[in-house]
C-alpha cells in the first residue's frame, strides 16, 4: 500500500495551493478531486465575474494576467488549470472521497 505525507481533498484554488506548498517542501501528496480541476469555478455561471481582483486570486505568487481588473470565470479556469499542468501537480480527477478513517498513525 502506498502511503503519502499529505492527501488533499478537493482540487479548488486552496487544494492546488496546498499541493504547490507540498511540492516545495518535498512532501509526497495527492489531490483527489470529485470533478474537474477547480470544479466549483467550472460550475459558476458562464459569464460570471469575480468580485476580487486578479491579484487577490493569485496562488503561490504566480501572476494572474486578466484583460479586466476583475477576471471572469474563463480566465480563472485557464489560470488554475495552467498552473496544474505546468507544475505537473499530482491530481486524480473524477474521484470522490467518501470517508476518511484513521489506522494508528495513518489516515
Ligand atoms: C458566483 C461566485 C463568485 C465568487 N467570487 C469570488 C471572488 O470574487 N473572490 C473570492 O475570493 N471568492 C469568490 N467566490 C468563492 C470562491 O468560490 C472561493 O473563494 C474559492 O473557490 C474557494 O476555494 P476552495 O479551494 O477553498 O474551495 P472550492 O473552490 O469550493 O474547492 C473545493 C473542491 O473540492 C472538491 N470536493 C468537494 N468535496 C469533495 C470530495 N468529497 N471528494 C473529492 N473532491 C471534493 C470540489 O469539487 C471542489 O473542486 C465566489 C463563489 C461563487 C459561487
């Protein structure tokens, strides 16, 4: 059985950021995501615009270039999906975590 330092449940912006931190600290990790990358954002209304500026939506200091001060859904999808690809993050898509249980020191 493979053991990991960190299991990240959910490949939203926070899960991706956790994975980037794990990578930087040489920790083994896997993201398990029940849908696609940044699934919540994917399910936003098509022409939805964030209330946050692009800068506030950045993760790991990676510049988020947007054509407008407040980015739209499509730009955000491209930003987070691009990071996942470029940084080669370990992510299993379309897998849902149904239960987490503990066995001695392992979850
Ligand atoms: C219309 C709208 C506009 C918004 N605008 C802004 C904004 O301008 N600025 C802002 O900061 N925030 C905004 N938000 C909130 C925004 O969605 C969150 O800030 C952001 O998505 C949080 O990221 P997260 O990674 O914590 O959670 P999420 O993006 O929700 O990611 C959680 C992930 O976990 C996955 N998941 C859940 N359960 C499981 C499971 N059991 N197994 C596997 N995977 C699972 C989900 O599919 C999802 O991809 C907005 C939200 C909405 C709905």
